[in-house]
C-alpha cells in the first residue's frame, strides 16, 4: 500500500481533494521519491500561494491529525534527523517576491519562497544588498532563516537571525501571526522572530521575513595566504583580530590528504589557505589591504574575486557533514582533536574568525567508528564551551548516531515545542534534540 493511500484511509479519505481545493489542482499532488525528508517518505505535496492558503492547509492537517514539513528549495531537507512522519510537504515556492522594501528604513520584507539570489538581484537594482551569503546557492529566504544558515559574511554582519526585523508565520493550528516588522506595527515580537530562526519549520511555517539591508560596498578585496597547520591558522587569525582592520570575513580552508574511493591514502597533505575579505570605500580598503599584506607576511596575495572554495561546504551528500562551533581561540585545538579522533586529516572549512567551521567525515566509515569520533570530539569541545553537530549523513549512518550530542537546554527546547506545537505535527523530530 502506498503512503498516500495509507494516509487517505486513516483520515477517512479526502485530504488530496481538500489540498487541491485550497491550493489549486496544479499545486497539490501525491508525493514522489524526491519529496522525502532526510530519508522519511512523504505522502502529499501542497504549494499554497498565499498566507491564507498556508493557514488553510495547516487547518486541514490539524483536522486530520496529519504532520506537515515546510520546504523551500529543498537544499537542506537532508539535514538533521528524519521526521517521525511526513504526511504533507508544504512547499513555499509560490510565496515569492520582495513584498516591501524601504530604503529609508533599510529593511525589506521578502516572501519565504524567494530564492536568496533573486532577492540580491532585486536589491542590487537600488544599490542595496542583503548581507547574507549562505553556501546553499539555490536556497530560499525561508529556508535560510529556518535553518539559520550562515556564510562568510557572518563575521561582520551576523547570522540571518541577527538580520531579522520581523517575520510572518502560520502556527500549527493554521493561525497567521506577525512578530516584529511592518505587519505587527511595531518591533515588539523580535525575540519571537529570533526563536523561529533555526527551528527548521518545527515551530511554525514562515510566510515572509523582514530583514535589514545595507548599501552595496564600493570595493571588495580578498587577501589570501597559505597555511601549513591549524596552529599557524590560529596565530594568523589572532594577529588579524588584534589589528583593527575590520574584516568582513576571515575564512579558512584546510583540505584533507588525498584518498582513493576505497579509502586508501593517495597523496601527501595539501597546504591550507586563509582568506580575508575587506569591504568599504576604495581608498579605505586599499589602505587596509596594504596593512594586512604587511601583517600576514609570507606568500600573501590580493584578489578582486573570492577563492574558488569561498562560501562552499567541504562535504558532499556521501559524507558525514559536521558543524563545529567553538571560541575562535580554541578552533585549532578542535581541528587537532578531530584529526586525532579520525586518525587522519579531514577537510575543514569555514569562519576561522568566529570559530564556526564545517568538516566532512567519509561516509564509507562504519557507523560505530563515526559515533566514536563524535564522542571524542564532543568531549574536547565541551571543555572549551563548544559543540559538534551532525548536519547530514548517509542513511545507514544516520540511524546509528547522535546528531546533537549533549544539550543542557533540552528541557527548555521541549517547553518551546510544547508552546508552539503541542500536538507535535510540525516537522516532528526535526527540532533541535530530535523533538
């Protein structure tokens, strides 16, 4: 029996017809293989075109006790633990466009289903930009906010949550809410908007996000320098932090040793690279670049475009993808701990200036070995006020590992989930801690 047939029978039938009535026949269909979420099969896909239609879909789901998982472009649907069930995938792709842009207030309200690159193109026509550069290049605004996905520019401009002025969202019962932003008439509710950021759709379905924008800088220059070890990286980053050069981003790329498909060593270690982005007026940036090159010494190079690896994750769909958060002063210790636990260098890339980096463990390793590596790294990070989270993993490993590690805030997170979604129907199991 197909999943959609099972759902129809358990709900008395009619959910497909009801979704078609709400969204239109073209925008409601049985789910296919590609609509699964982190390995969990879906039953239906609905793409409502308005906030009111989103509410109607959620009310229909509530009436039938069905689960709903929001989806933007689907770039991060394989991230995190699989939901316990996926009755309806709510596609936000029709909730698109820059709905309100005020150059005077330096904010823009954007539909949740709008691709980030489309927002940047629209803002660029007015000389503005959204200082968000998430590595998922096809991601939507709703997806970036829901995952709190950050890129290199977080160093100076903050995370998507830091850029939020307000959100509009629909709760599990189908009621539309406004937290901060124009729709609320005031900035009250900003803390609530931040709470939704990073919730992966488990607290509400984002309809729009109002974000702070800024003028496009007149000049952008990247300065790169080879690094031979995590310790050298640490020493260089420490110099930059103490230099008052105000970088927009400080990124590191530490490749792994070459390996063949069978996992055998195939080459010597590669040199890593440190890259620093400086932004601002042309004369100001030129002066800071000269001081940075002098400070870094070595084989520093100046570029008008970013390195090829800039803003890209070091992992593929076949890897175990990790995110490490640790104070920047302890990042080198975390990298060494990861290498020691894995028994070999692993690729690490990300914001060295903040201590937020990503790493890839090979997906062919046994699940118990991955679990052992995670245990060692998490113990080292715990002593340094850091964390290691698994973002994604191949199916055979996903079922056997702990994605989050120790979570002192788990009781609080449970209370938050109960407040927003007491029946656990929004992305069940996708919230932090598997809630």
